[in-house]
């Protein structure tokens, strides 16, 4: 049923709280593959201000920063995948670049993912309005089941 799982990660301890849940799903469903996915936003130069001299970034600087971010994400995922061991299950890292919601939902569709398991950081109020909720948008746009895991320390805030 859940042969291929996608686990979006942002590099934080909170996002990694899903790992024990993923391991339980693997044991129950004999999952064959787990894609640990990290999306990096590309560094962009301002369009209206040309980069010049010591105080600005050149196109070459921007390219190097993007390469460094992808390399760091790849190393993080490889390290995490190396720590995870389940007989019969392949763990691998995937680094994507762009809008997190679009990249994650497209990856799930294009790679026949059966289940997305991700953490919700539990933002509320103004921080949620300003930053948005990637997890919430994934739930609304993904065409596969999504399992949301609340990050440790979550406190219910619903009041009637």
C-alpha cells in the first residue's frame, strides 16, 4: 500500500520528528523506498539594483551560493539516509530547487509516491500569516495521502 514514501525535510530537528513514524510505517507496510527530500530556495539577485563592487553580489557569487546550498542539503540528506536502516528499504536523498510546495507536490506525482509524511511546525497567528504553511498547502494540493506529524512541544490552542 505504501511502497514509496516521501519525507520532506528542512534540516531542522522539528522536521526530523517524523522519522520514528516513517520507521513504523515501513515495518507495517514493507515499504521499499523512502525519499528524503529537501527543497532549497535559489538565491536571486535584485532585478532593480545591479550588483557591483565589494558590496554587491555578482552572478558568479549567486551561482556559487546556490551550489553551496545544494551541496549542504545533499550532505545533510546523505548523512540522515546513512543513519536509517530497515531491511529491504532503500533510503535516498533528493535535493530540489524552487518553490517548496510546487516542487514537493510535483516530485510526489512524477515519482509515484504513495505517501507523504511530514512535520507541521505548528505556527499560528501572525507568523503563519506572514510565513504561510507549507505543510497546509501540501495537504491541500498533493494527490496522494499526507500524514502530518505535530512537532514536539505542540500545545492545543483551540478554544470554543
